[in-house]
């Protein structure tokens, strides 16, 4: 579920950047360029380097907490501020920290003869949550401004960090 949440988070925030680009540009000619800049700021990732020799689930928990903190900070600053772009990048890096150990754990725990089936099932969940992200962000867009959308995403991210923490504690005792 955590890996699927990564795709849900990424899809939702990506759609939020489109909404924000439209608001910042007023829907004018520079709408596309503003959207591209915001999405570019969200990319990033260093988790593969941290986890290259050992699966570190605490990195995933930290990533989830940092996703929540990034969202809280994004809710508090102006979309037009350069600080906003840096925080958007922090959210992207945090999401990568959240994903990489979960993905490695998921693949490591699968039996060799079932690994392909597990990956396929995981991809199906990822796609379903990606579709859910579209409807979820659309519903949020109708009722709350982007700043509050970041608050919602921060709360969800904190919950997922807690769930991964609980799961990792239970899984470490089972091996």
C-alpha cells in the first residue's frame, strides 16, 4: 500500500501543480511554462544511494515524515515565492526516500517464483491509486485552495509514515 501511496501522492501533487500554474499565470500564455517549472522542481531523489547495500525501512519512515513536513511548509508559503519551488523539490526528494526502501523490501520478500506476480499485482494497485489521485485532486480543487490541499496531503503522508513504521516493526520481528 505504501508504494501505491507514493504514486497517489505524486499524481495528486502533479495535478495540484497544474492547478497552481493556472492560478499563477491566470491561464495565460505562460501557463505551460509555469507548470513545467513547478513539476521540474518536484523531481529529485537520493534514496537509492542511501539504500544501495541494505534495505533501510527507517529511510522510508523518514521520507514519509519529510513529505508531511514539506506539505505543511508548502501550505504556509506563497506559490510565487522561490521558497515554494525549493519546498516542492523537498517534497519530491522526500517521496523518493519514502519509495525506494518500500520497493526494495517488497521485491526482496517475494519468493523467486512469485516475484513477477507480486510486481504485477503491485503495479495494478499503483495504477488504481494513480486513477484515484485524479478524482481526489479534482474533488479537493472544487472545495479547497491549493494551500489546504497541501495540508490534506501532509496529513495523509504522516498517516502513511506511521503505517510504514508499524509495518516495518512487525516485519523486522518476522524475519
